[in-house]
């Protein structure tokens, strides 16, 4: 991780700002080369720099560099979406095990800047959050409280379905009744566009991954120990 050159640039975030005002196929077709140079290539370079740190945490992390396995897609599936704009205003780089089903360490890039951290989504019975995480959360409130204090610099929020609505709750899910219904949990750190474009940004991401990996293990792996 001892690189000195930056990866993301102001152009990365400028691309998303311009996309926000021109979210249509004609504009994207005219800006394909810009999309590649400002976004795709930098994110692929960032992935390559992060792979050693990610694999050190978990050798089972997928590192193929493929969409859906390490990168989100910028194209939006508008068939069932309320938002009919064809492109997303963010893109994600993430590390997960092949069967993680919604649990990952991630970096997200938007017009405003970047976020990185841990997140897990899962409402199906077979998802790690439901099959593993919910029971652990109900049984280990003291462990969660210790992590909350240790990781106080990070933003945390969680989601649950209540009366048919997807509801966001700020803070850490500590209480047993919260873990009975939790459907998603995100713990993250935010970076401004200027901070994300600085030299050494990948080192900040790697540090975040190290500090939050315990939450990945807690919610979704059989290797976790209190």
C-alpha cells in the first residue's frame, strides 16, 4: 500500500455531477470514453491496490474484477423501479465471499465524494444476516456495545421493514428486539471529493476495512468468535 500517486481525481466526481443533469442514453453514448477514463479505469486501479489488504483479511474474498462480483453496474434496471433514469448516480467497488449474499466491505463513489465501510443486506431466510447475524445480534449485545464505543468515529444506521415500509434507523442496533427485525446494517466513513482524490486514499480505505472486518465476520461467517 506504499504508493504515492493518487487514483481518483476531480474528474471522477465531475463526471457524476454532469451525469446528474444529463441522465439519458444520448449523453452517456457521447461520454463513453470519459466514463471509461474518469470512472472505470480509476476504480479498477483502486481495486488492484486494495486486493492485497482485502485478501489478507479474508482469502476467500472474490477478486475477479467483474461487474456483480467486485463492481456495481451503473445501468439501472428500470423495469420495477420508481426512478426511471437509466443510470445510477453512484458506483461501488466491493469485496465479499462467493456466498456472502449481501455482506461486503465496500467503497462507493458519487458526485459529492466517497464512502467506505461495511454493509449487509438480507431479508431472505437463506441470507447470512437472517441465518447467522440476527441470532448473534440477540445474544451478544455487550459485544456490539463494545464495538460501538471502539468505532464511534463511524456513521452507523440500520433498516427494517415496518408496516410494509422500509424504515431507516440511525445508530447501532444493540437491543435484542432490533435484531429480530433487522434487514440491513451499514457502518461507514465519508470522504469529501477532495479527500478521496488525495494521495494515499487507498490506505484510508484499507484501514477502514481492517477496523470494520469484525462486523463482517459477526454478521455473516462461521469463523466469528466473541
